[in-house]
C-alpha cells in the first residue's frame, strides 16, 4: 500500500464523518467552516449541545483540509499515471 493509499483511506474516513454533520445541519462542511470562521454562528455559542458538535465538526474539517493539502503535495510529486501504475502493480503482486 502506497502513502497515497493510506492518505486516501484517512480522507475517506473523515469525509464519512463530515457527511454525518452535513446531513444533520443541512450545509456542506466548507460552508460551515466559512460561517464559523467569520463569526456567523455566535448565536449557537450558548447552546452546549451544538457548541460541542461544532467544535468536533470544525476539528474534523481542519484535519480533512490538512490531509487534502498533503494529498495535493504527494500527487504533484507522483503524477496520476504513475500512481495508477504503482497501485496496479501492487494489486497484481
């Protein structure tokens, strides 16, 4: 398994967790991130249940952004055709 495969698994796991929040609150994670970083969600600060969920959602999204940046860096160093070939060779080994 290549470094990109491990990273993709981690990204996929995070995306599944983010999706749970997106369905619950009815907005995509990037829109939530924009709103919370601009201070547009202050009205929820007094609501303990939502505040804790927002903290978790924010942490997951920041982690996702970091892993996505790492993926972009790795895929730049190992272009898509080379990555596909490496995966196929591993699968057939």
